[in-house]
């Protein structure tokens, strides 16, 4: 990832907090060897609902975040911390972190006029493969460390305090 994620024309990338958190959840789910359908079933959600959450198209409730974290063997605080690290790293590379992005409009061919009306001037949504590549690089070691040090799986030597 090069300094300044925008193109020569001065375009900037924009990502939402939901999209970044969803991507972190997807990374952890894959590392745990779970499919979207398996995790959705565990959480009592439809597979399509979980897919929208991972894409950042739907928000998680606090209860859903806690349940997802538990199912993934990691704390909700660590999940949010990883998402915050991703946001900060993307900001350092010049990305704009927006509260939300209307991703339905972002799918229009060529990122046309509809997207221009929804995003800051000169911004393109950072989604899908581009987001995955960006976050994979900046969160790789942090994610591995979190998954080995913050596991919520019960162990026989855990004592009640």
C-alpha cells in the first residue's frame, strides 16, 4: 500500500467504521475455520444478514457484537480495538473514515453520479478486495497476536475470581 491511497487525480478512498469492523469479523471467522452460514447459525441470524454485517452494509447491535465475539473466541473489546487500529492505519494512508457509506449506490457501474452524491467530493468507497488488501497488511500481526493472547475458549485451569 503506497502513501496516499488516492489516484493521481486527487481521489481519496473512504471507508465506514461498519465496513472495517465487518472485515475484521470476516478475517477472524476465516482464521477460526468457520463459514458465514455456520457463524450466522450459531448467532441465530440468517446467512444473508451475517453477510451484510461482514460487508459493512448492516450494523451490529451490542448484543450481536458480544455474541459474535464469544462465538469467535475473542473479546468484544479486542474486536473493537482491531477495528480501531485498522481505521487509524487507513487514516495514515489518507483514507477518510465515514460514519456510513451507501454501498448499494457504490455498486453502480463506474462509481457514477449516485456515488458522487453520497460520498465526500473526490472520494471512492474502499470496499471488497481493496479494503481486504489494505487491512490485511496493516492488521496482520495485530490480528495474529489477538487470536493467540485473547482467546475466550474455556480452559480447565481458568479460576473464578
